[in-house]
């Protein structure tokens, strides 16, 4: 598995380049970032060189298309997706991810119809460029009633949705925080096959009742109560070998410089990977 | 357009053969029935002869697969679908229909996922045999709250669902009763193209507030308040040339012999087709 | 049906605007052109106004993506397709077409695999914007052996390919020249349904043995030997109501000014539409 | 990986039960057989017990549908596929395989269209029952010119075809004999991901020029010249953990009783698995 960093948890980063340099410096092998922006800034060759000299690959880009609101917004975003996918492909990136909010103010059935169709179109375009689409189920309980109607949040529902979308390049984004807040354990991971998992996020949770763990109340790996060693071991056991990326969503920007926070992230990763018996 | 009869509205029919004979006798050109049962009883050749000598074709068969409950029930039903489709094909039938209940006791989003996947599989199998799948939106207001969660019932939602299912052979079953109970008018038909409509049902409604029209409170064409002349004219105008089949769902079996009820159906069809300027 | 003009057959046009103006002036209701270029030049609003004031709509755009050569060329072209489709949609255009060469220097089976996948992706993107993809079978005999290996050129093969591509928005571009060079007659049209036909081309052929009719040896409608009255009548009979666009491919630019050639086109259309009993 | 046996190479077996018993007795963990026939004979429960008491699972069933000839033959076979898939599912089998002949007497492009559509439909039905479809590329050179027109036989072409079919449950059946006759080596395996491989066949080849290795001239593993240790190591390295099934196609039935041949198969498997460092 590849240790991965995203900007979430590194404080006030000045640039994507800083993220890449910090990742390389602190032993991470992957970064989640905006590949198209990187290509715009450095050119494809320059971006590849920047990644290579820091020893990192791109773990995943985020899905830039707005699939949750109006058809016009969706189609507007879709205009850019091919070019975004082409940029990602130029940099060797094979993953693109988006998250599923567990409730909605839309009429549920109709929204599911629209969301299915839209995400299928996104997957089809991404697939042409060799890129997979990871769907992130979202566990925190407070979000299930944040909007009027319940949507979906369990692994089983999400796998059924992936099957319904029906494209070969769609799978799960498996985040330890959502695994935990869904009340899952290692057995729930072990029964999966690695090709069902496109991408992995690694985050920890505070010592509060699981129902009270907030989506933006995440902790650095190893600083909380989630059995991250078990999480990582189970993923390794089933054969998952992709990136495992930190994404610390928090109400306030964490204190410390990006450098300090990268160091802190490294310490957390060392701790939980070591506990999982996965130190290289 | 082809005038069509189904067993719904003909009282205590003794057999499918009786339906076919009555349809032929009273000037109908199509019947909705169970093609596989007809082939089992008469053989393909015998069934074709029976239809031919009465001057009728099969308008549509019903979708025999249970797609609304458990996965096991679905897969069980799916085992028969290819053979059912093959029977229909042997008799020249190119349509298969199912209806969409406007509310559900299932969790809405997850049910939509399962229903989409299941209906797509059905459409794929039917498509191999040259058969289209018609989805009937259901308008009566009382059914929208009959089960815990609203599902879908409008034409727009149903067309979006058809697009989401994504197979070329899926379209609407357009029933005048649901057109009426959805508060639609001829303009809503005129903006469709004929290939969006797989099949048509013709029924009338009692003179009660539209919100109180019950799904099983239907009247014979021409005996109620729906503008069936406008309905038929609009369908003809956009180029629809398929069957228009009566389906009188009622709380009690209508009084009279099948023969009398077929005669009454003919009178109703004559009245509304004539009002629409569509008498051959 | 809408009479349509393309630039092919109008000589040395100065601009797309000229095509639009000539179409309007000589009684055509549709033009095939490059919608994205029109939007770039006039803006969406300006382009819509230009079309409206000349009383024409866009019949079809051409598929801008190179699907016949390398994967890189395909992906490069695909980057633009969403924006191209969005422009077409802004101008109310719902058709995009490409032609199928009847032989190939590629290994046939593998090329069919790649072509199927690529055209499906194009259809999926176009479909998101409400645009259909028309595939033009190409009949002239000399092209069947122009490259090393035979590909496909009959209507039946093309319909099977459309079914194999499997998207609801794919159908035929039916060109009278290919109908003629394939040795087809009105019965071959009458057995189609209108939704199988996305777009129609109208051209005439010289009085040479059909095997010798060259792809770039086309004549103006009514100036050759094809039964264009029968062709048009059959299309009208099955319910086709879309554009019927002239596309005079010729070895040399036809003599005369665009104005004169538009006038000549009008005369040809008048002649064959009149013979078909289709003068408004 | 699971060692697997099929009837091919075991001589004159009396029954599927004998295959199961011999597999269990000689240390194989999987058998390729006709699951539907097994269920018909023993019932689902009886068949499961028979498999369990011999310590074997079903590796794969063969695709029973005729997809290579007429549409009628295809549709006829399709009628049974759902029930066949249901039987396989009842016995825990998740794989179904078919092979691709490298040449054809059909018109190549059209045949590819039909084959793609038909195999997609098969994959869709199998997928509903949780079963994957493995496509076996076929390497022996003599078959490339056995029929009039070349079709496909390389891994790359087959992967492109799988992508063209477009269903998530389709992948390769990777046979060591076809790997060898295609001139491939371990690097060609290492670049695959395990989810691209549905099933594996293990066979050896005689010491003749590779161009002369006949499809029905296969040897027992370890008795020929193929680097089966490298083959197995590479598959294990990429994470493949499914069945590896012997399928000795030969011009004449091999000498010896089924018991002797099973013993010989075991010796061969021991030899090559041991050489690969894969003895449990």
C-alpha cells in the first residue's frame, strides 16, 4: 500500500508543489491533488518531473463535475471532464473520487435516478482515459438527518449502487472514518475483493460515542480510537495495494505549519502501519 | 393505432381463447395476455393460428419477474424470462410491460438502486428477443401515500428513470387514467416522440375530484370524464401507431357476461375513437 | 420532413453564415454545419438569432472525434466532444453524424472492437447533451476494396452494429446514394421504424452501372437516376419527419456561384419532393 | 491458487461424480464441470454435499450458449442460461468460460458485432447471478488459418474486446498453452491485475517449434517445455488466487484409467507448483 497525503490536514499550504515536497520529504508515496491544475502550471512534463523528483505518484483526483444539483450545472461541469481526465492520465493517475452525502433535500427516488445517470456518464468518460471512479460512502450519523430525506451510507447500499451504475471502472472509496462510524469491523473488509476498492482514506476519530463523531471532527491517524491497525491489515490481507491517503477534515485549521503537520502525519502513519505489521 | 382488449374489464372470462375470440368479434385488433401460457396450451403454431383467425395480434405481455421484493424472488423469476420472451417472440409480440407503484415501504434510495438494476437486466433479456419494456407510471393520489415513502409517478421522473436504466428498448406505458390523475393534458403528450411510448392503456374516470379517483375505480372508455378524444388525437398526432388497450381495474367484477362487456367496450371505443376522428 | 443544405454542393462558400442565408433564401429549413464554430463566432445568442432570422435549424453536426486511427488521436478528440455537444445543444441541434468506410487497412476484428468502444463513448457523451449519433453506411462498390479488408456497408450490418453499441441514442444516417449503391428499394425503408433513422442525406447518381457509381460522383437531386420520389415517400410513410440534407460530394467543385448552386439545389428538391407528393 | 481438474485429461470418466471424487482424492481443490447437470442429478443440497465431502469447489462451468452461429441458435441457448446460472450459483460457482476461435468463416466485422452483442447479453445474465464470464484467447498457430478470416488471439486484443463488451464481470481465461503459443513470457502476466483474470488453465506443450504446437496436442503439466513454474509464480505475484485447472486436449484419449491419470495429473501439479515455490 502507498502512504498518501492530501491537503486536508496540512494547514495553510501555499501550493500543490508544497504538498508534493512535504509528501516526499516525510516518506509518503502518493498525493491527492488537482492534476489538471498541476499540468496547467507546470506542463505535463514539468509536473511529471516534480512528482518523480519527490518520489510520489498521484493517488486520486477529485471528481470536478457537480452531479448533485441541476442538470445545467452537471452538463457545464461535464464539458471539462475529458480534459481533466486527460491531464490525470498524462500524470499516470488512475483514480478519481467523489463522496455521497447520506441525506438529501431532493425527492429521493428521482434524485437517485439522476445521480445514477450522471455518475455513469462520468464513469464512462473517465474510463476512456483509464481512470476509475471511487464512490465514498459517508458514515457520520449527524449527516443522515442533516437534510430532509435519507439517502444511502452503508457499504452494502453503495456496492449495490456501483452494480446499478454498471460500469467496470466504478468502486468504493473506503475511508476508515466512515468504516468506523458505520459500526463496521475487519470482517466487513475481509469479505471484499481488492478490485471493489478504488481508493482508501485514513483518518482517526475522537473518543466520543460513535453516534457523535462529526464528519469534520477527524483526528490524525494514531491519535484516536479507530482500530487503524486492523483496518490496514485487513486491506492488505485482501490484496489491496493502492494509496491510503490522509484527509483530516476539521472545524478549524489544525495548529502548526504545514511542515509540522506533515511530520505529525508521518508519525501517525508510522504508528499505525507499524502496529499493522506493514512497515517496509 | 390498434384497439386492444385485456381481461381486465371483461368479467369472468373462461380462458385466454375467449378473450381472443371476443376481441376479434367486437372489432379489436390486439389483446394483452400471457403469451407463454398460450404457447404451452396450443403450441406456437396453434397459438398463431388462433390469433390469426380472430384477426388480432398480441399487444403486450406482462413482466413476469418480481422486481419489487427480494433478490431471491427476482432471480427466481428471471430464470423464466428468456423462455417467456421466446414465446412472445414466436407469436410476434414485441412489448412487455410493468407498473411502478408511487410509494414504497422500502428505503427509497436503495430500492431505486435495486429496481434500476433489476429492470435493466429484464430489459436486456427482453431486448435479445426483440421485445421492448414499457414502464407504467401510476397517477392515483391515494397510492402516493399508500406505503411509507414516496417513489415516482410523474412522466418526467419516469422518462428520467428510463434514461437512467439506459437500454434502448425501454419506454413508457402511457395509461389515460394516469395521464388524467397526474393532471396532464394534450400538450404533455404532443411533446413526446412516438418511440418514447411502448404501449398505451385506455380507461375512463368517474366524475369525482381528481384527487379521489381510485386506481381500481376505473370506468369503460367514454363512460367517464377523461378527455379520451384529446388523448387519442394527441397520440395519433405524434405518430404513435401501436395498441391502445382497455384495462378496467375495478373493486368489483363488472356485471354482465364477457360477451356483454366486450360489446360495451366496443361501444366505448367507437365513441371515443369517433370523437377523436380516428374511425377507420 | 425538413429540407436541408450542407456546404457540400454549394461551391466556394465564404462562411457558415452564407450557408445559413442561402438555405433560408431558397426554402430550406435545415443546415448541416459546425455548431461549435458558429457559437465561437457569434456567441450562442447571436447564432440562435442568425438561424432564426433565416428560418432554419441545424440538422446535424459532424462527429469531430477521430475514431478510426490511434487511441491517442481518439482521446485527444474526445477532450473537445463535450464542449462541442454543449454548443450544439445551445443551438437546439439534436443530431451528430459520422460515416463508416466499407473497408479498412486495420485488422478487421480488432478494429471493430476499438471502433465499437470508441463510438459508444462518443454516443454516451452526446447522449448526456440530448444529441443522437447517426452512423452512415457507405454503399459505393469501389470503396469496398479501396483498403485491404472488407468492413461493413449494408443496412442490416449497420443496424446490428447499432444494437451492439447498445446506446439508446444511436441510429442510421440514411443517404439515398448509399441506399441506391447498396441495391435497395422502398421496401427496405418501409420495414424500418422512424426512430432507427437519425438523419437523411439526399443525393442523386449518374446513369452508369450501379457498381461504377463513385462516392464522389454524386449529382444534385433530380438530376440523376435514383428513385428519390420513392425514397422520400417511403421515409414519410414510416413517419420520419427529420431533416433531409443534400451532400453533393464531387471530384471537382461544381461550377457556378453559391447562389446559383443553392438555386439549383432548390430546383432539385422541388422536383423530387413534388414527385413524392410532399410539397407543403 | 486452487488446483483444479476437468474431465479433459482423465480419460473415460463414468460420471461427474467420479471427477469430483478423483479430484478430492488427489489433492485438487476445484473441478470444472456442468453444474446444472449436477443439480439435476443430485439436487442442489446433494450436489453441495458431494462437493463438500470431497473438499472441492466448482472452478468454472462452460458457457452453454451457442454464440458463434445463427441468431436462432443463440436465442435458443439463451433460454436456458438463467437456469444454468442459477444452478451454478446454488453450488457457489462464480465463473463461466468460453473460448474464442482465432479465425472464422463468417464475415469478420459483422461477426464481431454479433459476437460482442451476444456475449454481452450472456455476461449480463450471468452477472445477475454473481457469475463472471471468462474469455479464453486461443494461441495455436494452425487455428489462425483454419478458417477463412483471421479473428483475434492476442491478450491485448482480447482485453480490448472485454473493454468493448463493457460489462464489469468479464475477463480473461488465461491458459498456459495459449500464453506459450502466443510467445508470451512472465512480464506479460506481471503487468495484469488479478481482476482481469477470471480463470486459469494449466497445460504443457511438446518440444516442437512453437508454431507447430497443436491445440489438441497438449501434455500434462510438467511433462513438456512450457515454463509453468514461471507462469504460476507470476500469477501468484499479481495476486491471482482462483482455480488453475488442467485441460488436456489431445487427439487420442490418453492411456490409463481415470485413477491413473488423476495420479499423473497430481504428480505434474506437484512438480510445477513446487518449482514455483507454491507448495502449501
